[in-house]
């Protein structure tokens, strides 16, 4: 799955986010913000951020949407 293929109307699981993070982090497009999808739980966002390669301070933007999804962007 690429960042362009992430559905904007469904929550990703932590496992899907970790796989996406590995794919994006391994690409040549580093030093940029990447759309990481919507999540249904703040614990899923935490699991993705703590997965290798770990996200550092300030490398994650997330918030809550009224539909219950947690939109998330990460920086690599």
C-alpha cells in the first residue's frame, strides 16, 4: 500500500500503519511529511510511531475528527 492508496474514510490498523511506515521510510523521499492515514485508536497511532524506524519528537501530527477517526501525518 502506498500513501496515495490510503482510503480517507476508514481507519487503518496499527499493523497496516507499521507496514506503510516501513515502505515510506525505505523510500528515497525522506525529510518530508507523509500522510499515514486515519486510525481508530490513539494506541494504534502510538504503535506505528514506536515501530522501527521510531519517530522522534515532533515527527508526528495527529488529531481527532468528529467522525471518530484520528488523521495522522509523520515526518521522515
